[in-house]
C-alpha cells in the first residue's frame, strides 16, 4: 500500500520555530493526527485535525492541512529542548480501523 | 488514573520460546491494537480487536497470536514462528465503535532475543 511520508530528521535551535511536514495517502481520511514519542516511551497524542479544517492552533502548536495536496504540517513555536523527540503523522484511511503511520521525524533541538 | 498498562517493560526471549506481552486498559475502551516498531520505522499493525471475543489480523500478523477474553485485556503472544521478534511493541486503545477517535498508547514493551 501507499506510505505516509515524512522527512526523517530536523534540527533547530532553541527558540526557533520547527515545521514538520507530512504527506498522507487517503484523501478521504477524516482525521489526521500528530503523535510525539520520547525515547523509550509510548506515543503521546499531540493534536489532531478534522479534514474540513484548514488550520488548528493549540498553544505553541499549529497544524496546517492542504487537502488538495494531501499535505499536513506541524509547526512548533519557540521550540524548546524538551521538544526533542520523534514526531509521527498518522491517518485512518477510509473504511480502515487502524492508524496508518509515517516513519517519524526525529526533531533535535540544540541550545 | 485511567490509562493503558503494558508489562513487562523489557522482555528477553530464548530461541524456540513463546512469550506473552500484557496490555491492560481501564479506560472502558472497546477497541484495542498491537503495533510493532522497529528503529527508523513507523508503527506496523499486528492485530486489532474491536470487541470482546473478536480480533482481526493486521499487516504483519504472522508469528503472533492474540486473545480478547475481557474488554480490559488484549495480550499478545510472540511465538517461536516469529523469526525476527526483536522490536518495541506498543498497545493502543480507542473508545467506542467509531474508528476516528484518537488512539491512546501504553508505554511499550521492548523484546530482545537472548
């Protein structure tokens, strides 16, 4: 099947903004998700966006959705060292019952 | 507090041995999932269960088995037929019957071969 695509690595300086991009596969996916995984831990739901929205903001997080291009992005404002983690984009394809994940983007925040 | 508990956190398997990973949730969620994560990979679905006494194979079910005798519990057995079991295993659950609810994850079990 088709893959959810993400770039594998991103490095930013503390205080800068981070933008993590994702291309998903199913244009009929109703919800799209961003999860965060810290080393040795499970996945923590960061935020999600409904497909009839273009943007969702939640404190330092901004999600942008371009349905035409099947492109999703996560912007983290004022990135902190505690934001260093792997970020996964995920969709539930139409008629599916489980999440379809990208391979994850490793975010490294340097002082 | 409600959540998903996976145990053990670390597990070692000898050649030819079956091992069982535990997943328990007290969120009253209907659906539960098992994923496998390899380094540099996304999560791949092993099995899922939408209701008690029912479960379906995911993308990589070969060498694994599950049961769902209770709503709270969804144990995963890694059998000797799984030739490359070393990975990080994650259990997740979701409320209700609608598939678009966000999934909640446990903290994972890391399985290694002795």
